[in-house]
C-alpha cells in the first residue's frame, strides 16, 4: 500500500471516483456506494447507495447527494 499520509483529504477522495466508499454522518446514518462526483466542500454524489442505521440496511437509492458538512468520517474501501 502506498503512503497516503500527508495527502489532503479532498485529493484522496478524488482518487476514489468510481470506487466504493462508506460514509458515516453525524447522525450515525451510514451510506455505502460508488463515488461519482465530489466538490471543494466535500459534498459527495454516490451511485448505487445503500443506507444503514445501526448496521441494519434501511434503503437503497440509485443516486444520493451527501452534504459535506454532515460527514463524520469516510471509509475508503479496498477491493483486493
């Protein structure tokens, strides 16, 4: 794995365009899906998104917009 420390968060997220991630919001709702767009405010558009609450699947969405200031953390998923 390459050294990703010292890279700005937005630059790292842009490397994950068209790749799966999991986003947890401040209200503890989580979404997993494929990043198709991001902007300078770290707003994210996910494709094929699944909504989770307490690790229980609640809904599926073809597309979803997540506002950057609601994000608690982002888990970058690796497929090996």
